[in-house]
C-alpha cells in the first residue's frame, strides 16, 4: 500500500511533534530518564526527518 506525499509529510510532522514532546519532558524532568544515547538518537532522527521533508517538498514533476 503506497501513501501520497501529503500523507508522508503528515506522518513525518507527527513524528517530529512526538520527538519534540519527548525532549520537552526530558528537559522538565517529567519524563523517563533518557540517557545520552536516546537523546542523540532523537537528534539524528529529527535530522533524517528534516531531510525527508525537504525531499518531499522538492520540485514537482
């Protein structure tokens, strides 16, 4: 089953929002104790998502 670019974009934006929420919980101390590896993993994933969003927003063929 394939998804449209707009569906992919929405999924990526939702994931970004979730990552941001996890980071905010970590910063305020209300979330679980995230170790440095988890924080780095989320940072890398945010970078990957940004690249995917840029690719989806590229020139329309």
